[in-house]
C-alpha cells in the first residue's frame, strides 16, 4: 500500500503582506525626508511665511498619513489573519505612528508658545 503523499502547503503571507503595504511604504520615505528637512529648517531663523508654509505642509502630510492608514486597513479588511497580523503590517503601522509623532514635534518646534 502506497502512503498517501501529503500536499505541501506554502505560506504566502509574506508576499501578500508585502503587496498590501507597498503603496504605504512608498509614501513613508518622502514624508520622513520632508519632515527631516523641515526640522532642520525650523532650527534657523525663518519668516512667519516660511513657518506657516511648513505648518501647512505638516497638515497636508497628516491628512495623507491618515488616508494611507485608512487605505491600509481597507486593503487588509478581507485578508487572512496571518496577513493582516504580519510583522510587515505592524512595522508600517509603527512607521505611520512615528511620522505622526514627528509632525507633532515639528509643530511644537515651530510654535514654541
């Protein structure tokens, strides 16, 4: 009697998670670079117009981050648990949290009152 061969189950959660977070990851780098640039600029003398432009851009980035977070959640809504709970997804969520924290720190730096 031949033993029945077991089917090999391939875990595709890594690839699925990578695809789910790709767009968000692509946006994180530019946001982080822009906030780093503004943080450096905030340490020098600046006009009130420059300060307002940086604050306005912080507001825009905050909205973009919020939209990215919603898109990520919506994209994972029907995903299997092993994909939605993947460490790649958690890392992207932490990165978005970090960007939010940088925005708040920059706002405090720009408005020292």
